[in-house]
């Protein structure tokens, strides 16, 4: 049960961040200021209301699962999680809220786009780190073969 909760919460969190990231790129390239403002609003609500609890569930369930499991893969996942969490709570959430406020006010100035770039870089970083955690989790579960050491 705990493994299924962890898998579900982790995949939903990853899917949220990927959706936010890709939709932001697309709307910035193809959309209007109105569509950008609509997207920024949707990312904050309901987006963050889904993402934040899923990240918390993924982290808590991962810590519970890892208590009885030593090893290199578990250790690597544990080392990534504080950075993923801090990046999400200290960079991504404030950026999303600020961008939503500015976009809803029609304030598409240099400040908006600087914060937008920061959000995209932080989002790409979290996607990469979370992707590594998914890979390692699949290896731990036996759904993905473990990497062979170099030279074998």
C-alpha cells in the first residue's frame, strides 16, 4: 500500500511539474497575454493545490519506505530530495504566485520575464532530479534493470 501511494504521489508530482513546464513554454511561444495570464492562474489554482500535497506525500512515503532499505540508490534519492523540496517551495511556488499576480495585472515587463526564466530553470532542474529519482525507484522495485558498473 505504501509503495503504491509513493508511486502515485511521485508520478502525479512529476506530471504536474512537466505539465506546468511544457504548457508555459507553449503559451509563451504561441499564446497571447490573456492566455499566459489564464495559464498562470491555473498553475496556482488548482495546480499548486495538487502539486504541493503530492510532493509532501511522495517525500513522506519515500522516507518511510527507505528506513528499512540501505544502499546506493536509496542514498542517492535521499540526497536529491532536500534540493527538490527546497527548489519547489523556495523558488517554484513563489515564482508561480508572483507570475500569476503580475500576469493577471497585465504586467508583462522585464521583471516578469526574468522571474519566468528563473521558474523555467528551476522547473527543468526539478524535472531532471525527479526523473533520476523515478529511474532509481524503478531500479529498486526491479522494474528497470540496475546499471552495470563500468568495465563489465
